[in-house]
C-alpha cells in the first residue's frame, strides 16, 4: 500500500487528460501514520466522565482487550447506554487494512460521508429494537449490508435486547460465530464481513427493578421468566461477559474527582492486543482471544489442577454449557494478558467465572 501513488481529480475529464498525457494532476501527499495518530484519542465520550461503576469499567476493559461480546443488565437510569457509548474510546486503533475494509462496506451502503475518504475510527452502530431482519443482517432485492456488517471492525450496540424480535436475534447467531453473513438471492449470492463486537443492554425484568437496591420490583416471577426467555439460551451463550449494573450511589455522583481516562485504559487494551497478535501470528483468521478455536484453546490456555477444579465446580453449580465453558477460558486468557501473565492463574479464572453469574439457570433465583 505504501508504494501506491494517489492523484486527485475534480471530474473524469481531468482523469482522461491525465491518462492521455495532456494535463498533469497533483500528486496527493499525506502521512498515513500521522493521520491515524491524529484521530487516536478524538472521541466525543470519555470514561473519565463516568462516576463510580469501577467493576463495570473493568468488565468493559476486558471485553475490549479480547474482543469479547458483553451484556449489561440493570435498571433504567443505571448508566448502561452511557457506558456503552464509551467503549469505542478504549478499543485499539484500526489498521489500514481494517480502515479500507470498513470504508468499502459503508461506501457500498451509500452512507459514507462526503467529507470522509477513509473511515479510521471504529464504527459504533446502535439500531432501534424495531429493526427488521433485513435491516440487521442485510438483504433486499439488490443485497445491501445490514447493521452487523456496518459494525464490522467496531461495535454493534443493541439496547433493550429483549425488545428485539426473536427472529431478528436468532438470525444474528450464525454471523456472530462465522464473522461473515451470506445473503442469497435467485441470481446472486453475496458475502459481507460481520466481525463486530456485540455490546447489549437490558432491564432485569419488565418493570426494570428486579434486584434493585432501593426500589421494589412489581413483576410476578412468571413475568420475569417470560421476559428473560425472550433471549434464547444459544444466543446468550455467545455473549462472553454478563455484567450486572446497579445505580451509582449519590456519594460517588457528587465526587469532584474524575475517573480514569479512556486514553489510559486504551493503552492497557493495546498492550493486551499486541500480546494476542504475537500469539496468533501464525493462525489464520484469529487476531484476538475471542476468536480462538477449540484447537487454539488447547494450545494457549492450559490450566493447572487448581484451575481445572475451580472451573469444574463452577460448571456444575452454574450449569454452564460447553460453549460457555470455552468462553470462560477465553475471558480468563484476556485477563491474564492484561496482567502480562504468560499462564492463566486461578485468580484470572475466578474473575472470568463471575462474569457468567447471570446465566439463565441463575436468573430469578
């Protein structure tokens, strides 16, 4: 890419004159690294603005460091959307290849801004829960990318997850695994990339106040169960971290001191991603811990006897599925990377297990 010469033209006649050696064009001069560096910390939202919620910020840091899917469960006003909007500010910067790929998708969709020739910040897509199957995964008579492809190399935020139609969510399951969506029509079959990080948010019950520290829930146990059952077990298994969000106490809200900045958190995320890049440099299509296959897990996520017993106990008590078992280990590997630890220790595994505490079998107990 560095050897490509770029010339700018106002219209096609200038291009024709240039190709016929009749009129020169001005060669574009630009510093790619400088352009990317300038946008490294330019975000509208920063974690420094978030009061309290240290455990939630920790979970989101782990998610960003390993490319893991995450769901936040909490009452209205607890800050789920506010936290989600700041995730992009701690993700590692895009490479040139990722920027070009993302730009192509947005260009095909016709939503590329005239002032933007290259998208160099990770997308953040937040579709409304009334979206159709076609709008989410793509389609139409002339197949167009959906929201999951527009979020490629970035974040797909689904707020009020149980309010999405079940058919819409189920269609998304396979692209989450394959990181690509295939749209077939009578005359054409199109594949669009869909390598996104899913961030979801939901209330714990219809009224929103189940397990609230100060407000009583008015929902019956049956209503809570029906509400939670709107999300299928297989989809829930594909979400690596389950985080319970509680309202911030007044004493934390009234503090003048700012929280840790996104730039500081991002540096730790970048260092963890560098470890993963080196780890998977010989693995095709694997760039982060969240993308590891079973074969990768067996090679880079070896557990000692203490850790195996800890995980065995958690599997039995939480009734975790085989897919959830893999995801616990992947998250533990990311936690170890954030601490620059070569091996997964029992404390890394214990922290990863706590992020499965909202698995289906435990809800409503």
